[in-house]
């Protein structure tokens, strides 16, 4: 893609975000498909895209280890963003350019080299046209692709691949537990009104093996990964500055996801919630009043000056969980000026603590938005 085309796509994306921030769609984008109740998700069909909704992402994170004990965390995400609602696109005049599309795809990927204390990252973007990016569905599964990056979601196995100048990922992932549908049958509230919500499911424990290449050196690795797939149309509710999102895998074969929507005046929005997955794979909803996260340490980015929490004490009395979560690296900030323009912290973490009074350890990932400035881009 030449520089002029890349700049044009960036301008279109930012303009679309500004319209939504300014209330151009009356808070909820009326011309897009909306999430208003139980999603009735069906898999494997819903591994694919939902192009009438404004925003969608396929997200993988994991913690893996090489035979020599070297530890890595990784993130791989492909976002789909619809720039024009279906009704508006239908009114476009013919003949349309082969470049013309209402879909934009963005990719963010990173490797946290824990032993050498470095965080490598990359970002790419393309229109959903001319075979540059898109979602392909076949009997064997779903492929989400963006240039040379792709996630192949099969019936019983996933494969993710990403190439950059400084690292690459080629990983196979096998689900150990059934998919988990968050909220009410996948209907995950993110605000006060019914439309401020997403359809959201996860694969909370995927056995992982493959190769991570760091600056020309390949490492055979194995470990555990987590997969999220989420789509929505609603922007964040006014007064919410960002979110803290946790995905943790514990040594007693349980998993925990929860998110805190931070309010401008302080505290958590009532729509904040979580899901605890027991050893059998059964999901248990956790309301905001049943959990607490106390920040124990922070780190300031030398690049953006944002101050992020990097250690927490988590307490969920109803599940007898008392956990200490700590970043494996402080600097795991994603800086995305060439694509989404949103800086955020996405990092590998370690867990110690107790579950039911018994010691547990674990690993996971934490995502932090809105610490440099309020996260007022579309959700």
C-alpha cells in the first residue's frame, strides 16, 4: 500500500470515529445492526464476521515457554470496523471502484520477551477489498485475514500467524474447554441502556504450541492461550473513561475474566462484571459488587506519560478467590498511531494467591485503556 492510500484510510477512520464521538448517530448508531438482548450465538457459525455491526474483533493472547525456560507472552488481534452503515452503502452510485468498501481491518500484534525484558509490537491496516483483508467461511472453518496475518478457526483447532520485521508468530491452539458465553447468553452489558452492549464469547483455555521468532531467532514454545470474539455497535457511555480487563488462567483448572468500566468521577460503572469458569467448564456470572481490584503498583510510560497500574490485589469472596496479579514486564504499552490511534497497555501477567484457601498460581493478560486520555473512540 502506498503512503497516500494509507493516509487516506487513516483519515476516513478518524473521521468516522469523530462523527460517532460527536453524537452523529445519537449515541447509539441507529443505522447499524445493534445488540439489544441475548445474542443466541451458534458456533461454529458465529466464529465468522457480523458485518452489519460497527466494530468486531478476534483476539488471542497467551503465555508460552521455550524448552530452555525462556518465557514469552503474545498478543494477536484483528479488528473489523464498518465505516458506513448498510443503508448508506446501498445508496452508493454504480459502477463502484474495486477499492470501494465499507470495511476496514486493523491488526495489532506483540511479543513480550519476559527474560530479556523487551516488548516488541507491530500494527497493520487494509481495506476489506481486493483480497487484502476479510473473513472467509468454509466447511472446514473460518479464516480471518489481513495481508499476511491470519487466524484460521477450525472446528477443533486454531492457527494464528503474523509476520513483522522484528518478530513472527506461528501457533497452533487446541481448545481444552467449551466456549464460554459472557453475560446473558453472550449479551454483555457495557452501559446503562440495553443497546450499550456487545455479543461476547471466549475460549478460556487453549493448549498451545508452535514457533515464536524474535529478531531472526526461532523458539519452539508451548503453553496456554485465551481467545475472545466480540462485536458491537455502541460507543462507550459518556462518563466512562476506559476499562481494565483481566483474563486469568489458574493452576486449579479454573479461569477468570472480568472488566471494570472506570467512571470519570471515580469507581466502577454498574455494568462492570465478570465470569468465573470452574474446572468442568461451567460459567458463573460475577456482578460488580462481588469483586474488587486494589491497585498496588503503577508504571509511567516514558513515551505517552500515561500512568498505568501494573500490580493488583483481586478479591472475589463468592468464589473464595484472593489473588495477586503482577505484570511480567512494566512496559507493555501498545502505541498505534499508524492504525487506530489509541495507545493502551496490553500485557502478560503472573498470578499468585489462594482459591478456597488453597494456594494457586497462574498466568494471563490484562488490557488497560483510557489512562493517557479518556477512551472516547467507538467501543
